[in-house]
């Protein structure tokens, strides 16, 4: 599903919600999940355990002139059900876009996983002129779900 300010993709993954959540809550594994190619690695981040927690990622993208870092503030945390974060350039407050993963058990070893990329809270007009949303396409989000399926299978 795509709107003017949000893209949501969904996939059933052959793994329990706890196995999926275990991968998603570990920033050290985010580079292997990323379908956009922007995420390089985490920057000595701890496992995500609560709302408000911050973790830093090493990134690379032409839209930022090459390598850069982001700070991510956990905005949704419900073990085995939901995890999300708002992203900002390192050292700045999040300007309004968010990544949200929602998990729904479909039996013991299967989970419906929804990934939403939402930039509806970006209100800075200068930023909206500079950054052409969406930076990540629906197909790249679908690739992230495929990468997640591979990560939990391995």
C-alpha cells in the first residue's frame, strides 16, 4: 500500500514472531536486512530494549554526499509484536520520518510482517525541497522483507 506520505509492504515469513523480533531488535543485523543499500553497519549499538532508546548507524547515499551516520530513536517497542524508530542525521532531532515493523503470529512458525516507511510528519519545507521522498522505494522495502526472511531462516 502506498500513499503520498507512506509506503507499507507485507509478507508472511516462515519463522516465529520471536525469531523475527530477535533479528529486528539487533541493530548489528540491520545492514543485512536493508533493501535500499544505504545501511553499512551499526556503530557499537546495543540491542533495542525500550522506547526512547537511541542507536547509531553508518550509512552511505548520494542524497547525503556519500558516507554519513544516523541516530535512530526507538518510537515503538512491543516485544514480538512491533518495533520502530525515527531516523535523523547524527546529532540532530528526528525530522519526521519513521520505520515501523509490525508482527502478527500465524501459527507457531509463521509470522505476517508489515514494514511501513512513513514520512507524513516531515514538516520542514526546506527539507522537503532538498530530500525527494520517498528515498526508499516499495520494491526496496519488499527486498528488506525478503532479506529478513533469509536472515531468520539462516
